[in-house]
């Protein structure tokens, strides 16, 4: 079992990584918790035993259920059951479940404890770590949310064997990002160590910038185009697939701007291809629509803003001209 601490002073917490770690749930619940509201999805097939009285609340499958209506339904269910601040929420599932349940925990009674039992590769290395919660609006992904750190995270690699191949590959898209954030040759590590290393990188960034005032935005590398693709394409792409395209696009954009050379672009393409992920725009996308959606990205403070590679590593670059964006689009067209 790998143990990684997210260092946030008195709010520090551990992420446990390994086969069967979901069975440690009772040991990682905050002291004094009386009851547990388990939030999950039908048919997930992952049961947990908190060692305390519990009630299970289910939410729908798919991004269309990652919305304020689902959060309201959960909070009303909590209230009807009588959930209090002396209790806890346990989210069992992938990134959608932890995002939604974490947001509900953040706003119900202005905050109750939450523990994540992550069941997907994408969730383990991204959504479950760092305290970002939220839901979508029709105008874009994750536009409504809160920062609310979990009390613990359990990343049970045993359940990854049950994932559909495409969903597992979606997690690899997020993992590919960490190659360019200090992860180096992640593909040389065993799975548990690879996941733990990604969590270490994210934990270090979160500790330095918990509320995304600056440096934490680098964790969105590849995500500006990815979120736009997901929003305009009605989520036909899995998140990690969209991130993979976004990584290659960000590299090509950085090349157009003279920030990196052809060899660095080739390294991005090599990593994405090694994980059997897409690197080209879908043929039917509307590029002007993509640009409009990217302009509503949460990082867009002044003009169009991207996270880009460069001589000093990956960093936030504001004020990018639309003409340059279209030049980079030409480099990743189908």
C-alpha cells in the first residue's frame, strides 16, 4: 500500500493507494462521526463498510446528471434523513461522484466531512485529490463549485480491473498530463507507484496554491480545449480523451508561439500515442464555437488564457490572439 499525504497543515489528509484499501474506510473516518451518507451510482458493484449506521444515496450516470438539480436532490435527502455536522458523507465512484458528492458535502449545513473512495483511474489521480468540487452548467463544465478538502481518499486499485477499457484509457489521458508536470517516465513504474506519483505531484501543487490563485492552474494543462470539446460535443469524448487532444493542441500552440521546439511537440505526441489516445480534433467540430467556449474558461482573466509548456516549464499564459489559436488548430486537424 502506498500512502501520500496532501500537506495542508491542520487539514492535511492521506491518500491510500493499493488493492483492497476500500476496506480501511472505518479507520480513516473523522473521529466522532456517528453516521455515514454513502453517495454512489446504481450498478457500480463496489460496497463499503464504514462500521457505522449508513444510508445509501444514488445519483444518475452520465454528465447530464452532474448538475445543480442532483446536488439539490442529495441535500434534500440528507435533510430528510437528518444528517448533521456530526456525520459524514462518503463518495464511492469516479470523478463525477466525488465532484457532486463533495460539492453537496461542502454546501450542506455549510460543510460536513467527506471521504472519497475512488473507483476509477481518472478519479484517483485527479478528481479525488485537492478539494475541487463542482457541477456543470449548460454554458460549460464545472462552472459552479467549491473548494472542500476531503478527510481521506482511498484509491483501491483492485476495482480498476472491472473498468471498461475505454473508461480506463480515459484515466490514462489525465495520467499523460503528469509526464509534463514533473512525472518524467511514469510508464516505467508499477501501477500503484504510478498513481501515487501523480498524487504526490498534485499534492505538492495543491499545498502551494490550494485555491487556484496562481500555480495550481498548471494542473489544468490540456484542459482548456478539452473542456470546450466536451461542452460543444455533448460529451461524446471521454474526459481523458479530450485531455489528450488538449495536450497535443497545447504543445502545438506553444510551438506556434515559439515557446517550445519540434522535439518537445513530438514528445507530447509520443506520450499520448503510447497510451492509445487520440491527438486530432474530431472532424465535425466548429472551431469558432470552441474558441467562444474557451473564452469562458475559469482561467480566462484577460483575453484567452492557456496553460502552456515553455522554457521554464508549464505555466499560465494569458492574452493569446485568436489567430494563433486557429494556426494551432490546423496542426491537429483530422
